[in-house]
C-alpha cells in the first residue's frame, strides 16, 4: 500500500517487546484486537439482517483501517470530502462512496479522473447542476459512474426534501450515458447522539417515514432504488428494525469514543463495542497539590463535546483541558501524587473524528508491543 513517505517519531519501537511503554507522547494508540472485534461484530450483524456495510472512513481517515474493513466484509468505505477520497484512493483503497455532493469544479475533474483510472467510485447529487458538472468532467468515460440521489431526511444540510425533486434528479441521471442512477441516500447526523434510545427512535422514526415516502414515490415512478445507503452507529439498532436501508454507513463503531459511550445504542441497553482508541499522554509535573499536569490539551483532543476520560487503568480520574499543549488530571485528597512524573496516562478519546484529525498516525498495539504505525493519510484539509 502506498502511504506518505515519512518516518514517524516512534518508528524505532515497532516490534520491540515493551515498546508501547516507551512511546514518545502524546501518541494515539489503536488496540488492534478491540477494533477488529468491533469490525467483525458489525459485519456479521449486517449479514444477519441482509444489509451491506459501507462504513464511514471520515471516522479514521486511514487507508490501512479502510482495508481492514474491506477485508472483514465491507462493500467499500464512505468518505465525507473529495480530499478524503483522493487521499485514500491514492493510498490504494479500491472502493469509495462520497457521501457529500460535490460543488467545486476541480473536485469534479479530480474525482472523474480517479474513476477513469479504475477507482470504484460512487457519489451523491442534490442539484441538477451537479449532474451537468459530472457529465462534463466524465466525458465519454466507458464505465458509467454510479450516483445516488441525496435525500434530506431532516437535517437540512444537504439533499432534496421532496419526492418530486428526487424523481426529477433520478430521471435526469437515468438519461445520461456516463452516469448510472443507483439509488438513494438519506443520512441524519444529530439524531445519532440523542442519548435515550426511545427518544432517538421516535425522532429518527419520523425521518425514516419521510425517506420511505420518497423511496415509494421513486418506485411508483419506475425508478426503483437498487441501493439505499445511510445510518450511523447510533441508529444501527433502529435501521435494522425499520429495514429502509440496503446498507449501513456506520463509522464510529470501530473506536467507541466518550461521546458514543453516553448513547444508549440498543433497546436492551447492550453495548457490543469495545473502546479501541486511546491517547497515551505523560505526566509533566506534580507541582500543584491535587493535580497532575499532562502533555495533552486543545491540540490533542476535539473540544466540541464531552471531554476525554482517563482510562480506568489510572483510577478513572477526571481530565480537564489546561491549555493548548497541557491538560490536568484532578486528584481527590486520598489519591497519592508522588512518583508519577514521567509515567503514562491513557485517555479515551472524546469525539473521535475531529480528534484523530489532529494527529499524524495510529500506534497499532498488540499487548505491550507496537506492531505497526499507520498514517492518518487523509487528515487535515478536511
Ligand atoms: C453521511 C454520514 N454517514 C455516516 C456517518 C457515520 O456516523 P457514526 O460515526 O455516528 O457512525 C457520518 C458521520 O458523521 C456521516 O456524516
């Protein structure tokens, strides 16, 4: 696999016994077995419910993780931005669905070129102008580009709302030689994090009713969708029950961040996923009574939601942001403070997508060894 040519700071520790304890920090740790267990679980649940899995790679932005997902049964991965598609395709990921409509002229050209070079690309549209731009960029490409009509099921961000607008786009797609009308997409973001299952099911249920209405109208218009793509980690339990989608785009299930730990994922309150992503940090000093200063703050963690949580291995103590490069662990009076300077503290990551976007690589951990270092090749520029 082609990835960026660079030498990560911890590269010399790969394969050494006890290497994980020697890492220069802050370092993102990826517990490989935990991540693979999450992948196996969702892949087998999708099979059990007759769905495909097309997991969202915006969560990890890493070609090696995308390939692990494809190897464990995924039909390909999703990307949120053209930049992610270009970075992952250039690193060898063979099948990518872009879940956001394209609007910048150069993106149409670059993505059409990747399609021409053999990438199994799928895209969405929510405006006739995009269909014209795709046509121009693709020219007389031999292999038609599969396209889904993006349906707005309640978020208001992208997608068409009405059945009429969806039919109009599907008709236009079906009439173009270089494009193939492949179905529809309907994704709702905010509902994923409605923590209470019954409340999430009620709100999302109304959105799925609308999607179902648009899909029925497409069928009645002689435009049956072959693919209906959507859903996330938070709605998976509802998606399998409602059977509106032919495939799931879940993303965060591979890591299980702090934000998702607060969500009641299934009606029976079970959480089949293991936390697989941590940030390893180090204690910088203990100069203030009642706190340990560590080397991870705003530049290490997303701050749009709940804070990082100290791993239970360190007594479940509270983490607080303490500046750009620093954080602090708050101790209670009974907790010993001496002798900890220089030792490692692992934290469960808060919102995982924007957190990994701050880091260069994953340190892939098996037991006490770093078995590999994987670049976050699609990080940055969105
Ligand atoms: C279009 C789309 N599909 C799927 C997902 C995956 O959602 P989650 O990470 O909650 O599983 C996202 C995440 O933001 C998304 O934007």
